[in-house]
């Protein structure tokens, strides 16, 4: 009977430890999900900024090309 009580206590302790570990992992998972959402938002903002910068570069290149064309046209006259 003493052995049975000891086993029950050990099993009860292990179950309690497993529940505590589960709660800890559940909280960590929640924190990681929140961090993931934040990083995805930052990534989207950076992608938008990059797209705008790429568009600005394209416009600048076109503007430079147009400027060179105008200079060439003037020099040809």
C-alpha cells in the first residue's frame, strides 16, 4: 500500500509538471505568434518602401534618359 501511494504521488507530480510545462509552452507559443505577426507587418512595410524606392529609381532613370535626349537634340541643332 505504501508503494501504491508513492507511485500515485509520483504520477500526480509528473502530471502536475506536465500541465505546468504545457502552460509555459502555450504562453511561449502565444508570444511567438505575436512576434510573427509583428515581423510580418514590418516585412510588408519594408516591401512597400522598397517598391516605392524602385519606382523612384525607374522614374529617375527615365528622367535622366529624357534629359540626355533633350541635350542631344539641342546639340544636334
